[in-house]
């Protein structure tokens, strides 16, 4: 038995820093946490909505064994509820509406029946309650000393098919609880945040000639960036927002181009006589993209200055829709080939420094993966059984979470 545990320790230590290796936290080893509602405003329906949102966020953190039972208490009670006396942590909150209809939340975190953390939150109206829930989860995670999950507070932008040749572009939180329709009418696809501050975004308009446009959220003003016959898609934006990668087909051949935002000039990067699409920045001088140069879609990298191309993926025969974070690449691969029914497309993770391939999903069509800035979370689109959802993968805890769209189908998204 001692030899077994020694071997287990060596394996865990060797792969602890490698996201391609499955890292699983046992539920029994996680500290328990319960949630107590001490709200004095709002009806029972809204109270339950906020409670469920907070429990969901705590589950996504993947650092607690979360008790999902709803319980009421007075905010100023000295002790936690008797039902929660054996919990390691108890999160107690009070929602209240102020005289200007503002949404307020007061918070206490108990550990072993003693208060160890307090904070107050406020939003202009209760429609934004989900962002307060996300902020609470981020703060609790920070208090616990865990790696940052600031990505939970970022907004998601996606294009939704609503009818033939008609889409809507929606801004939401990662759970799809809050949704704001910012563009409707016509065919507008592939939204992409134009900067880290998420104050504007690029998108493709297909009402006439494929045109890349940029919309400023604060002013609501949209401007045309450039057009191209055949295809025009922004696939990635540099960290400093000064350059973007676009797929264009001015001569009926899709290639990846580098566009300089300041000079408004584009430079062709890929030159293969075939299909090169979906460029992603790997670093200042390297991109990753999808190409059919092997006779089937696969993932390649290319040095921008030298043009040197390298095959990245050796697993799968139909690989596409990739995202990059440092040494890691996540991509979509077809895992079935059935002419008479739907096929399975799963997400896989590789490292440029190892030969491991880690499968991240199991069923349905999983696509458009997007890394969080810290690299520990991946947002993606899942279509399964006529249901379209946004999924979140926590790599270190090996957990997946799905948030279904109530109507329509997600066409593409960015985070």
C-alpha cells in the first residue's frame, strides 16, 4: 500500500503543471459550504433566482462541496442555522432594495461558526443581480487563496440564429442569465471583442457583400472596416488590440490576413492553394490556424515573418475551431462519421511541450472553444438533442458546466 501511494504521489507531482493530464479533485476532500438567505426585500421567486445563481457560481468555482438546500435566517443572528452547524463554511447574504430602487446585497462568510469575511455590493437595478452573484463568487474565491477567476465577470457576446437569414447579436454573462440584444435584423455573424475592456466588438455583416464592421457599445455607432467577396471574418484580436487576424477570400481562396488597426492595412499571411482559415495569435510572431493542406481539416502553426509552417495536431481526421493560451491549444475534432445521423464533435486539449491529448467533452457537437485569460477555463458552444448551450470547462478540477439557451441556436461566440 505504501508503494502504491508513493507511485500515486509521483504521478500527481509529475503532471500537476500539465493541463493535458486529468486533474481530479475528490468531492470528499473539498470543504463544505452552505448558503443562507436573510433577504428583506423582493418576492420569493426572485429570492430563489438569486439563490440558485449563487449556488451555481459556487459550484463552478470547484473549490467547495456546495449544499444546494435553500434556507432562511435573520441576517444578524449570531450563529448559523442548526442544519448548517457541521458545515466548514456558511455564506449568508441579505438582499434589500433602497429608496432609489437600487439592488443591494450584504454578505457574511462564516468559518466554523465565526465571521471571517464581509462585503457589500450594489447595482442600479435588480436586473443585474447575476453580475452581483458572479462578483461574490470571485471575491470568495480570492479570499480562499485560489487562482483568479476574474473571467466569471467578463461578458459573453454571441450570434444567435432566430430564423432563416436572420440573426441577433447578444451580450450576456457566461451563464446566459442576463441577455442584452445589441444587433438585430439581417444576417450578422461571428462577433469578436475588439479589446480587453469589452467596449466594442467586430462582427461580419452578410446583408450584401461580406463586410467586417466594428460597433462601439457606448455610442451604438457601427462602422465598416473592410469588405471581401466570398468570406470576411475576424477570428482573433491581439492582446493590445492593435492587430486582428481575419479570414478573407478576395480571389475565392480563403487565407489568413493580418490587419493593422492603426494603418488600416492588411497583409496576407498564409499562401497555400487551398483552405486556410480561423487564425489565432500564439505569440507576437506565430499564429495557429485551420487548413486542409493534408487533405482534411487540421491545425497548423506558422511564423509570420518566415512563413515556416508546422503541423500541430496528429490525432483526429477533421480538426477545426481552435483557441490558444500559451503552450496549450484546444480544438474541435470529429469523432464519428455517420451519413444518416448527427455526428459527434468533441473538444481536445494539447500542449506544445508534450505528446498528451486530453479529451474535454463526450457527446453532441462541441465547438468555438475560447480560453479564459488565465487558461484554466474554456468557454464553448454545445449543441445536443436540439438544445444549444454555453459550456464551461474547468481544466484543473476536470469539471464541465452547461447553461442552456432558452430559444434559438448559438451560431458563434466570444468571451
